C-alpha cells in the first residue's frame, strides 16, 4: 500500500525545462538566474534587496553576522533547531520565549519577558504559514534598537496587515522541498538596508569584495566568508516555482478550510486554528490540536493506514539536551503544544481521492475514540 505523503513538492514540465536550459548554458554556479530570481522575489515581498543562497539557515546566520555586537537573541522554543543553531554559531546566546497557543507564534508580551540589557536581536518565527502580530513587535525592536529578523521559512506568501512576511525586518526564507515553493535546497534573505545587503553578498561568497579588482584575476576578501551560494540552475527552478506561488497557496487554503470544516464536527477532540481578519495564512503545514491523551493513538492509527502524519516540533528546543541550559523559565504554552499538536498532509498536488481517504480515516478514528 502506497502512503499518502505528509509533504510533496509540485514540479512540472516547465520546472524541468528551465533547469535543463540553465544546465545546457554551461553556467553551473551562481549566475544570471540568481539575479533575476532575487529581483522577482524582492518585487513580490516589496523589499529593496534580496539575496539568494543555499538555505534559510544560511540566511538566518547572515542576518545575525551583520550585527556587530554579541549578546542574547530572543527566539521561540517552538521552532526548528536551525533558529537556535544560528544564534550559537554566530557566538550569541539564545533566550527562549513562550508562544501563543492558537497562533503558535511569539507575542510582544513574551518577548518583553525575555528582554534584558544583553539582548541584541529578536528572531520571530512565523509558524506553519501564519504571521506573527508584527506591529507592536516592530515598534518595540525600534525603541530598544534591536535587530529584527523574521524566520519566514514556513510563511512565504502570507501577510499581516497586507504586508508580506519578510518585509518588517530582515526576512529569511526556505525553499526546502517541504516548503510552499522549492529549489530543492535553497533560501533567500530580504532587506531594505543597502549596507547589510552588500555585506551579506560578500559573506555568502567567501568574503570576496568584487569592487576591489584592479585586474581581472584579482580576488581579495574583506572578511572570513562562507560558500552559501545557490547554483544558477536551482535559481532558475526558483523563478519557475515563484510564478506559481499564488496558485499553490490558494490550493493550500482550500484544503485547510476543508480540514477545518471536518474537524469542527469533533470539537470535543480537535481544536482548529482561528485566523484573525488582518492575517493571511499560507499553510505550509496544516496543524491542529488534539486531546493530549489521544494523540499517540491517532498518529499511529493514521500511519498504520497509509497516511503520513507528524507533530511539529517535538521536542521543543528548550527540552533538547544541548539547549536546556539556555532556558530560564517555564514555557507553559510551548509545553502544551508539545503534547497536543498534530500535522496533517497538505500540498498543492494532494489528490482529491487521497484527501477523502484522510477524511474517511479521521471520521472512523473519531467515531471509535468517542466510544
């Protein structure tokens, strides 16, 4: 029996053709497609600059590397390990904040609880496709002169107050195969600060300053950089995928609404996410809450019947062995989510017959759970 996947990229003939054309050009590293991809991406997000690179993790690291002082960085514990790793790998200290149960996102109230004189930056994580409530967070970071970084790995195409995520601070996006669009591996950084843009362009390419070129063979580095570049043919794939983003996200929203409608019939077992009027959700994941004592049974039941399901993200960061020492307080909501969250399949090419099978299994399981 073939399984219904939890995530699945949508790649069509156009995607393969643009990659083939790029490969046939003979330009196999960072090239013209990167510049075009960056131009189209910054135009969409409405930022002045965008830098394509090999991952969102690299983008997050670059966003912190341009902060010249070291200190504490406030992050949610309810996120993927990359968010904490980049803080440590840049010589800073992560400080874990709690999240709101419904949105699964950090709030200004929780950021304030974690703020100290040592705080240099805040990394908000827009979880699963839903933006954080950004207005007050932006004001607070400006007032305290904190670097505001948006981990938008899961939230490409979502808006808060009609502004895309990644346009409030330094935006960091992922194009991993599970995301709303893919370049296989890949990421993008967005910014309105020219100084940051120019430095990050050097960081991702070995620290080389291309303006220092008295002769064509001269290559001089200004700083200890990395090789974080995205290959030209993968940027070509990104251009193709980006042209389909709005369509992909509309399909994701339609599927999410169908899940909501079904699960609302079982409110004594499941709790669906509520979306406020000034937010849009891009549903990179579809998550809902289930009674903690029933979660294990439900997840095993679905997997046994050929449907991949999961719980993102368990364990929370502050519970992981190498990160425990950085936790300062009880994160009540995060620990509730850790016991209650489930993730169900959602992607643009999820076939109707597969979605109906998922629904049928949920109904069957819920009926037996009530006995």
